[in-house]
C-alpha cells in the first residue's frame, strides 16, 4: 500500500507542477 500511496502522491505533485506552469504560461502571454 505504501508504494501505491507514494506513486499516487508523486502523480499528484506532477499534476500540481504542470498546473502551476500552465497558469504561469497563461499569465504571461507575451512570451
């Protein structure tokens, strides 16, 4: 179970990072 939990948390962190990057790209349309 711990392995599954660590994988799930890693995936969620990756999604969070991609969302943050996406927001940054949207907030700076000039680049």
